[in-house]
C-alpha cells in the first residue's frame, strides 16, 4: 500500500473545544452500528475511542466504504468535529461530547474475524489470549498495565539518578552457580563442552562493582530461573536491582522507602507513611504464621504452650515437651459455623499437613469443644481468655513443630480471612521483615542451605556460632512485604574472603569448588572490598500489585504459560541437526 492520510489527533484526544475542526484519525474499528442508513463506528487506538459517523447524505462514497468495514479493520478517517446533540453525550468516554462527521475514509488494512472480542472484559481462556497475544494487547486493561510499567520505569530511573546511583549493565551470559534455582544453560559453540548460564540475578557482578568503587549501582535487569511456576513466577522476569557501599540496613531501607513513596504517590495518588514498620522473622512467624505477613486484618496467633504443658491431653503436652508449639487464633463471630463447615475446615487443615485441628465454639451455652474431657473446663476457659475470645467467637488450635505449626496456622489464617471477608482490598500495608535465619536444613539433601543466598552476612553477635550452632545464626537479611506478598529481598553482604569461605564450607562448598565457582569474587575481596549491601525488587510483581492483576502474566507484554511455553511463537522449539552439531550437542 502507498501513502495514506496521517492522523492529526489520537482517538482519545478530541473534546468539545475542538468543535469545527477538520481532523484525521487513524485506528482500529472497534464496532460498527448501522442505524437507519447512518453508520456509527467506534474508532480505537491506545489513547482511547472516538465515535465517527458516516451519513449517506453527506458523503455517499465514504458511506459506501463504511458498509464494508468490520471489527479490527485499520482505517484512516478525515472529517469535521461536531458536538453531539444535548442528551446524547457519553459520559463514560473521554471523547463522549463529540462525533467526527466523516468526509473521507481509507482502509489501511483488512482483518479476519478475531478469535475473541477486543473488549475490556472477555470470556476467552488464558491460553487462547496468550496464543493471540498481539490481539490481547489491544485490550485496554493490558495496555494500561504496560503504560504503568513505563511510568514506573521512568520514576525508577529519575529517582535513583537524583540520589547519585549509576546504571550499569551486567552480563547476560555468565558462569553457572551451584546455589538457588536451576540455571538456564547456553552451550558454547567455540568452547566445546562448556556452557554459559543466564543470570538468576546479577548478584556477584554487583558485588564486584562495589569492589571496583562504584558505590551506588542500580539496574532494571532481566533475570532467568528454570523453576516450577506459579501465578507470580515466570522463567524470565525483571528486577530493580541495587547495591550500595559503606552502608548499613537503615540506609538501604531509607532509599527503598523513598522510591516506594514516590511510586505510590505518582501512580496511585497515595501517601505512604514513613518509616515503614519493621518486624523480625520470628515475630512475623509467631504472630502471623508467615515470613511475608498480610497485616490488613487481625487474626493474630497466640501460643498457649505454658497453659497446656502439664495437661492430660497428650496431643498438646507431648508436642510442648518435645520442643514444639500449641498455638492458634480466634475468628470473631464464627461460633455459628455448622458441623459440616467445621468438618470441611478440619479436612482443609489436614491437607496442609496438620495432624488435626482442635476447635472451640463459644456459644450462648458456653465454650463447646470435643477436647474438654481431656483438658477440663477450667483449662479451656483459660485458653479462651489467653486468646482474647468472647462469646460468639471460634477458637482454632494446631500443635506441631515450631515451623510447621506456625506455617499451617499462617495459611489457615489467610483462608479464614478470605472466607469471612476480612481483607480490605483498598488498604496498602507495607513492612520490613528482618533477621531471617542464615540457614535452613534441607532434609532431602541432608545439608544446610542458605535461606537467602550464600553471600549474605551473618549478624555479628551470631558469627561465632556458625560452625557450632548454625540453626541459631541470624542473617543480616531483610524482605519488603506488601499486603502479604514479598516485594523485595536483600541483605548486607559478606565482604571478607575468610568469612565467605566459612559460609561456603558450612553449605558443603569446599575450597576447590568455591575457587572454581566463585574464585573471581573471592579474589576480588583480597584487594580491598568495602562493606556493602543491597536489595532487588520483583518489578513484575510490583506492577501486578499496583494494577490489582491476578498474575504477573497480566502485566508482561509476552509472558510464558505456567509450564514455561510461549503459545504465540511456539517456544521452546526444536532446532535442526546442523545447529546441534555446531554446538557439539546430541539429543539422547
């Protein structure tokens, strides 16, 4: 096709003040309506919609063309802006006060009938929308999400530049590391039998940059992890990654809080009270049953170990004696749950790994529970008082090891909040969770693994227990939590090669393996490494939470499915034998 009449305005731009102007719009046909010979078309682009009118008495030629227009045809229309008659305005449309009376129309591209309507809300399944992602991206919700991404990009760049941060790109092809999720590997054609890895994060590079003297680094960076996926995970994702030298936790938190305050103010018009609340990992687990607690509602947990330690109910007393926990929470006003509802709740709790669920209903008749015969009425009442229950409430109790009991209760707490509709979705609740355990024991591999990553510094008071009591060592690690979602995670790093080797050894990484995998980092530390620390935001997750989307796939232009497949371009795909030979690879 040759030249065409280019737009003078977008489809979301014209207002009543433009009445009398001759304008040209370019866009897609949203819908065509034929009302007694006069044809109305909603013309759409990413800026909005404008109603254009084809009157056969005004321009028979243009009207004739309009009769053949269909949804998603791309057209150029030129005409006169007229104000709509009083009472026919559309207040839901930014351009709803005017029409374009068409004088000339050009069909720039025809379109087949799309597999789903290009509307705000559609019934099409996600797989169909991902297969035709280029059509899905014409829909306003996805366009608005990507426009918000763009807006937040600009805020991030501007904010960090104002604080003296330097944006530095780190390599996409790097060395495979032994910790964390599985790497995506890239075979080398030139170096036979050797592989690059796609970065799970720029962790080692940004630490090297601190050694190099770039004391404030930031990057919006692509990262890759070959892991099982969930609604908020993708094989490739975007991080806001930063690192700072000569700082402690407070300074890093201050920088991050300033960014969040600016993002929420610019994007949502909200003021975030600063500084944000802080909560230790242990406090979060024992109060909310989660290391990323949702604090938009109550249902705080209460431990009753001291009350039941000597009771005759061995389900409780034996757990406490062996170092476990008996704890629970009160659901206000839920004493009226039926027997069937309670059976369903017990089954749900068992599905989380609990041995069972003890419950007490405080009705008009008093506190009713199946375990009163084991505990005695007085102890049941003491438990109710300790937990702050009143008549009409439901008490739920779980007994197990410390981690398992609190984890189960945390999940049950969220489930009950959803069932009872206790979560105010309009609230924004941010907090820091601090002092994470340095290590956790992997039963499958029979060894300790780093809870965050192996470059995290231990809390100085705990460092002398690294080899003797690793379970008790706290890390200088911190997570930023938004409404029950981990939004960012970071730590103060190890900057001493001797301490780094101690941590590697505890993780089962011997001196030779450490040299092979991380020799460049350990070597750099020998030449004067500053104290440093940093954090990384899940950028996709941030946009998901800002938009209220159900998954990060709704805020990424070209996401993969939950099984890491791109339905639009059918990747991953097969490659031919010649390509495999060049890479010295044979598929078995």
